[in-house]
């Protein structure tokens, strides 16, 4: 299954403090078909991918046909979750619509925070218009109108979405009106991460050329804090997302040194996080406009493989356009003789492309995607926006870049000295994230180098321990919690698990009046580990962690 690190970060939650929600489905009404419920459990245990999504769709359709509303909603929740994990938000509209219709008929299908979760899914569905031209304007507007009716007490969420959609369509006056309403409204449960709201506002303002207002928005953290470089203590995406939101504004308002520090600090993290792909375009544009085309080519060469599996169409368009700008300025700076390797993908062979050829290729990708958005939108705004990016040039002399002291840069030797994949090497953070990338997982990396993701009902954190970081630790926490008065039962469950199974080692502890059931695996890799071996270890940690959380969810 695929991790959901980006979601936990976006909600600003403790990665090991999420309340369970699958286990909270109320009983009552028509009992689910046992065979269909079993098929759903099997489907949720299969690896993420198109086959899993197809099976979940089949189960939901069969449940609709038999009147099993509970299983239909559960299958579609799992389907929505899978689409979010794989960056397929454009597919959310229909399953969200059907879940809303089912729960309108039977409110008893939802319990606990599931109604709030469904509203967040509805927000994602309306927001999917921005990420892909495959979502119809009428579909998204209908979903947003319905959200406005359901979330009447949460005007900020609706105002933000109407603002961003108007901006996407090129209607800046309407976007500014909705921006004022969004800024004046109190945040609500469907607003997304409150710590990232200033960043989202700053991105809009910078896009309108209001750079000083953008920096003012970044300082508006809600707690009076003026230092956007300081961690918020809540959202794991911060402060790096705020640093990226301020890059071009600091550059345009005469603070290039601060922008240089922000770029180096933020890219140190974003270079490895799959969920950070939408932010890479700003990093590339900053390199181009700050007079560092060589640095921009280094970033582009390192991140180019991610363009084949983008977060969404919008981020692919922006990355390609920013990359084309870097290539154009690199050629003007006399760097046209450099080559960049574009890896093989599908039927496309690997190739060494000179800078001008790469720039033309990226420009073709960007203009094609912009044309698709404009054809759907009935405007020329996205094409015009890409053209304006390509016309930009550095406004001042470049400033020196601060030292990029990334401890993981030296974790692996250079390519010419790197051992073969079958040979052991010291365990590093880069090896862990590379193995998760090959699995297609999403995850977060915190300042301590801990890697956290969500797989179904379990949150798993991978970290290195020991004096030399030679011990791989995997800690799994089941989403479902038990009331404190079930402590004896929880101990019995963990004892039985440890008696019958090798992994993970199960234990229970009390937190804020609830019982948290967790598991732990530690592997001493003092003599090194080959990438293939590490992949097996991570697979085992994820598979056993998922099985453990499923067993917790199945408790009465």
C-alpha cells in the first residue's frame, strides 16, 4: 500500500496521534454482505495500484446493486483515499458525489469525525479542477456549490476555493474579491492546514505581482509570529513551504540574500520529498531569476525523472515551464554545451539532451498542458501565464549562495564509486527515501530525518538509530484507539500477537485518556545493507504494520 505522509502533514496533525475512523463506522441498519465485506478487506490489503482501484470500484458498484450502503460507502472511502495517495484527484468527483448521496439518505453511516472527513474529501474534489483539465468546470462548480450549502458555518473554505478557481481562470478582479472574504473569515474544519493558509495567500499575491503584500501575508501566522523561517510546531510542511512562497517576493523587494538562504534551506528538504513536487517550479524560477542558471540546471537534472510521475497536471506544466526558462537563460549564459540525462520511461529511451534541446522539450510539455487547461476553461490565461514566465529575466546581479550543508549529500559515494545495487553500503536517509520512491509511496521527512507515511489504517515512521545511524527502526501506530478502561483487553491482544507472530513487536500505552496500540521493528545494519535488501525490510515493515493495524481495527 502507499503512504500518505502528505495528508498528515497538510492537516497539521501529530503523525502518531490520528484518531481511527475506519473502525468508527456505526453498526445498525442493513448488515453488510459478509462475502462483500470480506472482498473489501482483501482489496484494502492488496498493493496500491490500478488493479486495487478497479477492485474497489467493482465492490462499490456491487454494493449499490444489492442495497448494501455501508459497504458501498466504505469501499468509496478507500477508493478516495487511493486516488489522493496516487495524485489522482481528478477522479474524486464521482465517488465523493455518491458518498454524499448515500449519507444524505442514511446519516447513520457516518460516525465520529467521518462527516468532517467527507467534507474535506468534497473540498479536494472541488479543488481538483485546478490540478487537471480532465475535471469539468460544471462538475467542480456543482461540487463547490454543494459544499457551500453544507458548510455554511465555514465560509473561509468556500471563499478560498472560489478565489483560487477565479484566479486559475484569469478573472483577477473576482479572485481579489473572494480573497478579501477568505482573509476576513475565521478558519473552519474544511479549510485545509491552517499553518499553510498564509503560504497559500502569499502564492496568490505573488502571482498578482503584489510582492510586499505576499510577504505581509506570510508574517500573518495567526499567533503574532513574524519569523516565517521558524517551525510552527504544528504542520510538518513548515517552515519550508513558507520559505518557497516568499522566494520570488524577497527577490523582487530587494532582499536577495534572504531569498538565497530560503532557497537553499527549503530545497535541502524538497529535493527528496515526492509530495513537494508542486514547489519545485518556484525553486527553478528563483534559480533562473536570481542569476544562478548553473544551479538551476543542477536542480533540473536532479528532479527531471519526477516529471514522468507528476503530482498533477498543473504542477507538471509549471515544472516544465520553469525548466524551460532555466534552459533558456543557461544558453544565454554560455552553458548550452551542458547535457542532461533524461531517463527512460515507458517506450521512451534514455537520452543525453543538450540544454537547448531539453528546453524545447520542456516548453512543448508546458504549452501542451496549458492549451488543455485553456480549452477546458474557455480562456487563454494559462498559456499567457506560461508565456510571461518565459519572458522574465534576472532583475539584479546574483548574490552568493550560502553553504548547502546537507548531511545526506555524502551518505553515498559519487556515481563512479557507488557500489552495485546488490552490494551493501551504510544505511542512509537517501537510501530509505529512494526505496519508498521506488514503491511509489508518499511520505514526510522531518528535521530529524524521520520518514513518516500512512498505509491504510497504520502510520509508520522509519528512522535511523545507533551511534552511526546503523539501526533501522520502524514504528507502527494503529489509527484506531481504545478507551482506557479496555487496558486488560489491550494487553491480552498484544501478548497474543507477540506469541503468534514475529513482527512487529506489539505494545500498548496510554495517551490522553486513550490506549494507543503500536508496533516496533529494529534491524541492526552495522555491516551495511544493499538497496535490494533494504527494499525487502521496508516491504516487511509495511506489510506487518498494516496487518497489525487491521487486527486492531477488527477488535470488537
